[in-house]
C-alpha cells in the first residue's frame, strides 16, 4: 500500500509555520493540531487497522513525486521534463523533474509559503467563490475583463527580471489564518471583495455594474499573471533540461485557459496533461511510482484509461427501474438506441447520458454527461440556469470527433494527448462561430474534448450519427450532476438526479426514460 504524500513532513511544515506567525496563528494552530493529532498524523496506523496490513507493507511517496509519476508513468515516453504546480504538498508548491528510462529526478523546486496555486485560490476567495471548487469560475469571469488591474496584481505576485518568483505576503493570510486567506492590505489594494452569488452579467452577457467590471478586471489580471508565471517557469524548465516532451501535473494545470495561452508557443513538441491533475491523480501516481520503483522497473508503462469506474449491466439497471416503478423503453439494438438519442437531440431535448464505466477525474467525458445541441445559446442558458443552477457566465465544453476538430477549432498538435481530457481550450474558427454558439465562451474559446473510436466507441458513434444528420460533428457536454453534488456514479443516483433535474430524457444503458414529472 502506498500513500500519496508524507504526513510527518507535512505536519512539521504546518507546525513551523504556526510557530513562526504566533500569536496571529493561534486559532490556525489549534485547528490544525486538532486535525493532525487526532487523525492525519496517524495515517500509517489507520491504514494498518483498516486493511489489516503489516507496517512494512505501507509506503509513502512524496506529494509532488506522486503528481509527477501520475503523468509520466501513464505515457509511453522514455524521456520527458515534468513540471508540477499546485497549492502545496509537504512543502513544495512548484517543482521541475527530469524523467529518463523510468527514473524521475528532482531538478528544481519552490517551497511554501510561495505558491502560485495558493495565490489563485486566495483570489478565488476574494472574488466570492469557494477555495478548491470555485477556481474555474475565476477562469470563466476573466474572459469578461480588461487589463486595468494587471499592474496591481503584479504587486501581489510576479516574476522579476532575474526570473525569480516573487510573492508579497502582506496581501495573504493563508500562512496563519483559517478564517480568510487574504489580508486587509489586499482589500486596500483592490477594493471590497465580491460577495458569493453577487450579480455579474445580465441576460445579454453584459457586465451588470461597475463592481462587476472591477471583479472581471481582477479576474483577468489574476488569470494573466498566472499564465505569465507558467510560461516563464516552463521556459526556465526547458533551459534547465531541453526535451521534446513536457508532462504537467498538479491542480494549477486544471486551468485549461492558462494551459493554452501560456504554452501554445513553447519549444516542446508534445505536452502531456493527464485526466486527473488533482490529488486524486496523485494517489494513482503514488501507486505507479511504487510499481515502477519498488516492484517491476522493467515493465511497460500503462496506457492512460479514463474509463475505470463502476459499470452496470442491463439486468442490474432493469431491476432497479422495475423496483422503482419507472416507465422505460428498452433498446435491444445498439443502432436503435443511437438513432433515438440523435432524434431527441435534434428536437432540442436535453439528454442525461449514463453509459459504460464511469470516468476517473473531474471531467465528464461522455459516460456520465448531460448532452445537448451545440448550436443554441438558449439551450446552454437553460442548462446553466434551470438544470445546473450555476452562474450564467460559465461556459460549456464541446465533445468533437477527432477527425473533424480542425475544421471548427484552431488545434495545436502538441496538445493532442491533452485534448482527450478537456485540459486545453481552443479558439473557435470564425467561419463556424454562428453554428456552434452554445459551446463558445465570450472570448471565442472552447474547452474541447476530442473523441476517437478507440477511446470511447459508443460516444463516438453517437456524435458521428448526429454529425450525419446535422453536419455538426460535436455536442455540448457537461457533467451529469446538480449543483453541489458529485457526478452520478450508479443507476439509482442517475435516476434520482435526472428526476430532480429539468433534463428531458435519460439514456441509461439500453434504456430510455422520459422526464414527465
């Protein structure tokens, strides 16, 4: 058994930080020590008790090494440069690694309290969103902004002329406070923070007032400095160890906008961002590290497979439908199921789609998805407001046939691996913009998933049949869940979520359910 970080090392970092900032950190210290001394410090003992393991069977992998392993060992690369960026692991917040012949070595690191990830999370909180879940909303808000606050943002965090990462900690409280991650100095610099759910844009996609303009500009500045720092540090990594291949992991690289604008002109031939750059992916990375370094160093690397979750057969689903007394239509022929779904899509129905094995990672990639036509702004507004009940400025992704993607979006070959997981935005081609407005953000970008037969045959077949009827080889795709809930993982949750939503039709396995509630 391998754990994805070293708890003792992390504990001492928190302890030392608390002592350094005492007495301001008194509340922080009490909260953290309570958590760590009651449970987190005893990870090894808890694992031993839970699975009846022997102490020597428990291994710990460093947090950033787990991230690095999660992407490198999921490719077939012999050599690569790896960059990891997140909030903080044990004490690293940014690291550069060299991988060669299954051996990963550290080249460079930035340590806590400096952290690009914690800067972005702090700004997420300032802009009225929850840390560790609302960062994508800042990314979406930034498209409405201008560069008015860029210089002020650079007073908070920047890279100087010597390419040294600088952060002004008078604007931050995260080192010693559990109540608020930013200080009064940040408010003095940028103005009052945004309240959660505070109005931002109107029905015409226009910023609603001067405060909204300010928050849009702050979001823009936050996004742009993040892109600048990523670009700078990746270029620095290339100078340290030139390579054709760049692997990226850590929560910072869930920022698909930054991934594109910071890296599209980089010197790397291939950029690999896996389907789960967060700590969940780090857990997989820890297992891969142990396998390659402690068990079988000569074995081939695994093929990245995103569909590794639970799967339910027709009999299991049918039994549930009967038990719940739900009316359904059953399709015994694959093509009939596809034809019915395409017909419903063309009739502007919003489809809940539950098929095959669940995706691993934060993205819905065609097995636990809500789907709709890509050409309707009204449909996308309906999904945002009535089904997802989220902010109207949040855009939707597009799942597109891999053979057709270049006709609709400006694609960059270096991101071919990463497009499969919605990890990079693409710019919409001007000549097709009016045909696919439902999936295009205000800045005319789209988070794209390329779909191939090999990766997901059923989803590919659905899009391909829709393409034959409409000349549009793509669908609007968002995760199958409601606000505040995880993506559905089993038939009962799928049915419950569907019936509580305003989706029109659920296709679950071979069965169709119409929402007439």
